[in-house]
C-alpha cells in the first residue's frame, strides 16, 4: 500500500467513529467534500463498500466495521507510543480528553485542575460534559469520571472524591402549597423534576434506602432535564421537588432557600473515580492530571 493510502485509512477511521462526515471533517480540519472524495477513492481502490450513507446518518458496512475494529486499536497504540515520547521533553505535554458529568466537572474536577494548569502550559484538556455512561475506548477518550459503582471492571480506577448522596429538595413556597412527603411513595402526585439519562434516553428512577428497605420511585412532573445544575435553579424558583447531589444545595438549605425532605431515606453513593485503560498510565501529561485529581482520605 502506498504511503498516502495510510492517510485515507485514518480519515475513514474518523468517519467510522464519528458516524458523520461533517463531524469527522471538523475533527480532521478539512472540508467535507475533500473527505467524501477521499473515502470514495479508498472504496474504489479496495473494491469494497465501507460506509453506507443516508441524508441523516453514516454507518459502516460489515466490511467497514471489520476494518474499523482492526485499525482502531493499532492507531491507538501508535498514538499512545508517540505521546509517551513526550516524557523526553522538559515539561509534560499533550492533549487529554475526559468525559464526565456536569456535577463532577463543576464541583470536583475543575476546582482541582484549575490551579494546576498554569504550571503545565503544554498540557491541553478537552472536556466532554454529559450524564451518559460513555465507552471511553470506542469514543476516543483518554479517561472518564463516574461513580465507583458504574466503572467497568477491566479499567484502572482511582478515587478522586468522597462519597456523596442525592437529596430531595424544594422551595419553602412549594411546600406551603403542597404537603411535605414523609415516605418516598408520597412523591407520587407531587410535581417532581425528572432527569433524562443520555444513554438510552430513559428517565432516572429516584433511589431510596432505609434499613433493609430499598425503593425506586418513578416520579412525574412538569419539567425534565439532562443536567442537575438546571434542576437546582428550578427548585429555587418553586417549580417542584428536585433530586440532586447534596453538595449542590447544602448552602441553599442552610440559608432557608430550599427545604430538604426524606433525609433518612437518602443513601450515599460511592464517590467519583477517574477510570482509564492501562496503556494511558505511562503518559507524563496524563499522570499529572491523575495526581491532581487523586482523593486525599481525611
């Protein structure tokens, strides 16, 4: 295969992973027409159709998926090896891509990383903020941040924060007009805010536990969000009961702007962990990030 053909394969891999010519072209820094022409040229040269295209989506054919699965790990190994050479520089350098939730970013990751960045100007960080459980290998991330109970068993996981819990809160005005629930089942009939889960699109069922009793309550209400930060604002404005991380609302509760209910039913979750495949351990820039995030036990 001619040397220039390897670029064509890398461009095919970008389209296959992004499932979009538009996003892949932006990622590669080329025009969409140039990318489309290159893929057609590759398919013609190989005599195999690699992608199926519609007006709304792009998907790999059986042959294209086989090629993607063969290429992706090899390209990742090469990229990791090149990145590891950065240790010969005076300072750690490289781009680290992280996937995490808005809560993890705002209340844990960003406060820990922010004071470190000035010391490492050659380290670049890309944050992808959503509440879905992303496949970091397939989606091209260096690492992810999620609760300890959700980390895949084949990943290296390092604790970066303490245990925490979700709590049910609403404004005093809301409870002036509505009865205060004393049992999780009494949430049914209340105006509760739902959280749309990014992966799968389902609504999160509120989880409660007291003694040996475990309950999952499917609430209903006027508002549905895919971010907890917006739920706090809506609760403060009297739109109903929100089920959100306690650290987001403890100051509002202390100030009397929100009322917490069902506190003895709200269970703690294992804290956040950063997780990643083992091949990332040797990268100096990645080690800087992990060390900055590592949780110090009290």
